C-alpha cells in the first residue's frame, strides 16, 4: 500500500450488505476529488460488490490488496462530484 | 453532523442512491414540509415523508378521527377514533421515525391563518378535500412564493400537479374559480376507493422529496390524472403561463386571500 498516499481509512468488516457500501460511500463523500480512501473489508460479498459500486459512482478503483487473514483493502480514488 | 450507526442503517437505501447520497439525506433531515389535511392524501404523504427523514413535518387539520376515515386514512388506527387527527398522525410519524420533529396545527386553513402556517416550510402538500381550501392554498402559496403539490381524489379518480413559483402555472391558472356549489357531488355522496389516497398521496410525497433533493423533473406545467378503473395515467401538458390568471397573471385581481363558502362535506379525502 506504500505506493499510495491514503487520505482516510474506513473499516466495513463489522457490517453486512448493503451497509458495507453505505459506510464506504459515506467515507468517500467526505473526501475531495483525487483524494484516496482505503476500505477494509471481508472477502466474499463485499469484495464482489463494493469495488463495482464504487466504479458505478464514478470513483477510480486503484488496487485491491488481499491480506493474510482473508480480509481485503480496497484503494479508491475519489472521482468528480 | 455525522450520521449515527442507526441513521446509516435506517437511511441506507437512500444513501446508496446516487441522487440522494449522504448530502441528499442530510438535506432531507434539514428540510421541512407542511401537510394540510391529515386525511386520505395527507396520511400516506406524512408517513412516507416521516420515513424518509424529512426533519420537520407540520400537519394541519381540525378534525377528529372518525370510524369512516379508516378505510383510507392509514395513518390512523381503530384505537384513534375520537382523537384529534393531527395528534394521531404525529404519534404514527414519530413511531415510524424518531428523527422527525412533528408540529401539529389543530385548525382548518383560512385566510387569517394560512400565511402564518406556511411561512416557515420549504414545501406544502395540499391534502384537503374541498375547493375553497384548494384555492386558498394555491393563492397563499403564489403570494408567499412557496412551492406546493396540489391533489384531489374522488371515486376511482385522482389528479395532481406541482407548483413552483416562477416555473409554471398555478392551480388557478388551470381551474380559475371554485365550481358552482352543486356542480360537483359532495364527497359524502361520491365515495372514494381507499387505495386512491395511497397512490396520489404517495406521488405528492415523491414530488416533495424530489423538490427537496433537487432531483429529476417535477410535475410543473403538467396535470397528472389517474383513472383506476381504466388503469390509465395521463400526463396533460398545461400552458407555461396564463397571463390572465387572477392570482399569478400580469394583472392579478386576487390580491387578498379569499374564504370561499364551503359546501357541506363529510371530508372524503
């Protein structure tokens, strides 16, 4: 993750769909265009849906890192409002 | 203002929507709507607006809940019969969503109170059941430059239109004056199918929410009619501006609010 300067983190491992995306969306709405959010999520449904929903909202998915414990970190750059 | 976890969950289906999002939901929470009439139209409108998290909702009605109301006025329950409608409505709205502040006005609107009632609200919903009130609400909203949703229901039919100051015709542009006293059957005689209030009142709530969010196109410059028996919706284009309109035209003759004489009515809406 060192290749990106992360502006904010949000942990969505404690919630389930659709609140996973809602929490991520709330976090990215707080940022400015071009800033970068890291989203910590569980494998399975969130990994399938949250990156796709982020793209649909006009944000740029930079990277999805898999962690050793089975969780993922999604790196997203905020798009134009 | 940050959302609590409970709010995130409560409004999740809104926040997911691109047209709403966090900003839109906050807008709704900071908005206010006045619903005039806690009857067939006002009931679903009030419930949806409360559920949506419109932060301040005013409700005006002088009546008490009657057993004959319950076939369509779904905000009231059997236990509420005899209770002031505004109180019964407030209890239901607060039970749906404690985020909402409900202001009750136990009165019918008239020329001497309406300007004061509407002045602090962002949007007005006309859920009344009689022509004098409909013309009064229209004229007051034109004069106070307030957007509002007009609607009316009878039998298996309903209609609505939205007025936004400066953007389209008002109710009086289209309907000019109240009809002669016996031209339209009284509500009591005519009857109304219960779900009609649900269809049209929900559309009024939708118009209010869209206005507050600034999303999509409003029903300005159109009259939408619904015939349930034919299962037909018609969207009728209205003139953009009626120069001869007595209240919003070039030479208005209605410069003060009018209390038209009210026909005997059981309050079907």
